[in-house]
C-alpha cells in the first residue's frame, strides 16, 4: 500500500492536519506500519502538487489542515477498484537470502533456515497475542491487518519447513572450471548499467 493512498483515504473522512493523519494512519493499521511525520508532510506536498489535496488556512494553533479534492477522490476510487499485483510488492528478501546462501561457500544454510524459523515463530506468537488483546468492533480494521500478518507468518513457516525438507535431498554440484564461452555468455546478459560500471 502506498502512503499516498492511505492519506487520501483518511482525508476522505474529513479535513486533517499532518499529526492527525499520522495518528489516524497508525490507528487504522494497528501501528504495524509506523510513519514519521516527515513522510506525512512530504507525501502531502506531492499530493497537493498533483492536485489531489488542497491545503487550508492555518488554525489559530498554527496547524494547517488538508482536504481531499475531486481529483483525489477519483484517484482513491481507482486505487480501491484496482487489484494489487504481486509485481507491485517488494522483492522477498528472505527467498533471495536463502538462494544466495545455497551458492555462497561456507554458509550453513540449515542454520539460516532454523534461525529464521525461530524468529518467525516468535513474531507469530506476538501477532496472535495482539490479535486477541481486543475484540471491540472499532478495532476490526487493524485486526484485519494483523490477520494478514499472521497468515503471512504461517505461510513463511510452512515454506521454511519445505526448504529444510528440500535441503535434505539437495546435493550441491561439484565446482568446475568455467569455460570461456560461459564467461562470454554471462557478460552478454549483464544489464546495461552493470556493463557501464565495468
């Protein structure tokens, strides 16, 4: 989720200034995605530049509220109507880490898996505790966020179990000299920016 659309959704409730937006964002997500106030104001500036929000006159306390514009409502409606693509999500650092661990000499891959599983299990226990800490109807938004995090942690534990089972059967290929043709082939697929750095 982008902070941009999060702030637009909050402003659809009514006018707010930066600190109110940060507090409302964290309340809605159960503080699972903490924002610093600099992120909030930087995003508000971009939204105003793009005509999606407008700033209002400062209050007597010196706080400047913002409100959503019609263009902002249209952008928000489009965001809600558009499914999230997996390609829009960040790369999975854990899977990349394990793939590299398999091909890096001297790394105990099983230890990497077990360390990660222990950390994920601790996180899962904490998320489950938080989930059942309150059952007030107004807590439903952040409970849904917690549910998603619980399901992701459970899936990660299952995947780590799968990795460990796969490692039992894994036989690393014997290292051999790389042929000149293979070297040239590797160079051919280097990205342009990598070629430029050589």
